[in-house]
C-alpha cells in the first residue's frame, strides 16, 4: 500500500512532520520531485532535524529513495548524510539513476537570472539552489543524470557538450566574464569532471543508486509499504500553480507516479493526504488575496516593512509560528486560510484525508478569519482562476470564527480530538466540510508527540 503526502498550499505546510508521524508504519519513504530547495523540519526527542534532500523517514530509520523526478546536488546529499550521522542516525538513501544532477553552474545561473529579473520586479523568489536551471536542462535534453556519474566516458561527453553552452550564456547573454565569478570552476570541464566522477565512485561504492521504478515495485511485491513525500506545495506546481511564481516540478499527487516510475493506479489505490497549515504562508512573490502583512522584496508593491494594515497581526503569527524559510531563512508572507486555494488543491490531488497543522499558533486570538471565496469582476468565485493576473485581481470574502484559548497542547495531543478547544474544532470541521475530506491529523506543536491522530492511513 502507498500513502502520498502532498502540500496543499504554497509549501511550508509541515509535510516533514506528517511523514515522520505516519512514517513508523512505512518501510520506504520516497521523494518524487524537487531538490535541496525543500525544507522539511522534523522534531523528535527534543532534537530538530532540518532536511532539504534526504527523505524525512530517515529520522525513523526508514529507507529513503530520491526518485527520478528529483534533481540531486551530490554536495548537499553527502553533507546532509554526514550531518545526520553526526547526530547518531544511519540514513539509508537510494538515488534513482534517472534523476538529474544539479551542477555548480546551475546554481550560478540561478542567481544571475534572479538578479536580472529583480531589476524589473519579475523575480520568482527562488532559493538559488539551481533547481530551475537543472530542470531546464532536463527538458532540453542536455542534462547530466545520476547514472552518468557512474561512467567516466559518458560523464565527460555530457560535460563537454553542455559546459561551453553555459559559458556562452554567461559571457554573451549576461555579459559577465566567467573569471570574475565567485566560482569560475563551475564552468571548467576538467574541474567538474574530477569532482563529479568522485561523487559517482562514492555512489557506486556505497551501492546507493537504483532503478527507482524497479526498486519500489519489488519492495511493494515483498509486502513493504511505501510513503511518497512531496516537497513544496500544490500552488507552486509548475502546471497547477500560480505561474510563473512556481517551482520547476510537480509537487501534486500525479507527480508521485511520474517521479518514481510507479503507475497512476498505484498512487490512486492508496491514500493521498493533503497537508494544510491552519493559516497561509509563502516565501516569494505572487498574488496572496488573504495576505495580512507584507514582506519587502516578496509582496508586490510592498516597499517598507511595517506599513501594512494588519502588520501587527502578521508579525505576531510569523513569530509564534517561526515562519522563516527552512532553506533560506527569509521571513514568510502571512495570510488567513484561503479556501478557493484549497478547493483547487483538493480537486487536483484527490485528497482522501487532511492533516491540519499549527492550530496552536492561532490560539489566543479573539477572531480567526478564512477567505471563503473571491470577488472577481463583480462575480463571486470559489476557486483560484487559471491565470496569475486574474488571481491578482481577486479580493477575498472572509468568514469569521471565534478564536480559541491557549491550552496545554501536549495534553490535548494525548487526550485526542475531543480535547481540542470547541471553537478550533468548529474551524476544522468547516474545513473538512468545504473540501468534503475527513481530518486525519491535527498538529498542535512541533514535536512528533504533539499531533492529534484521528485516522491512521495504514489501517
């Protein structure tokens, strides 16, 4: 059986914690898209693990698979494995030979392009990890794959083809001398070959590479359970999100099939759990109709920190929730829950259950609001429009809920769903009714033990 964990919003919903929560029953946890632009935080026994590439199941000692839909920076991968080993873990990570490799020039080009876009306020707000340029090369059929690192002749051939193109892009399009860059070796075929051939040797020696489709299919045939861990969120899916303010892959449930080599029927026959933050956050630009307060450089038209109408409330939620990017450390934009967004996500993904996180962050507020629908050109609409420009024209119609008190959330997690304050349960039940999807779990704190488990997807 499979369980697929999908972010229903703009990322940062707490997917890593839910993978950790349900991961004890899984034998294998597989990432199916994205790269080290992900930021998954797992808290266990007072220890905080910040993961950007290694699947979150590593904290529970599960086999982790990075599927063919991922883009892999070997530097990050081995650094992260070493960090986990220093904390006493022994991560068993397998990497799909069909996954594409993030090379140093991808990161350099990512930064250059974002700088150029910022001059005309078109920056996407990328993490600068080279994700987009790597997927561009994948689609352009000039990428380097993990399997290529295992064959020196193929690796050199691939590098000799692509590196001159990247040098020309820097020098002829962006008018920058490669020698003036912080990392000129990023565009040197010999330097890249030596470093990444060594990565290939290590991957081979440690028997880390697999055919992900075969590996996962065999695991399931042997009776093992597989959990698919999505990164980012539905509304930054390259096909179903607010383009161009999106990531370069498919975090949606369909991406789990494409990004691992399993059939859509395998995913559909399992559970698809939508992870929802009880309010809304994002890092990066793009429309956000329920936004409370802005962030300089991300919120369109927002020039001065502290000048938003609801800035005090936004700051309160940001501080209470620790809303700063796991990878970038950047402050996240904050807004009320957006139901048109969630209706879109539920339709695209086919959620069978919801895990709602951070209701404890909203405790103590007199009133909690939800963007129930939008007004667009005089019409009330209940899902996000297809174009980002139309979405930016929408104004949210809010519904208000009475707030709930601060309580002993650890005790609530131990006592179960009925111990959640009544007003918070009203809020949760509104969400479940609107999406016609049951609540499977409610996060009331950062730790594994601070979650109210309503349904076990493996039972």
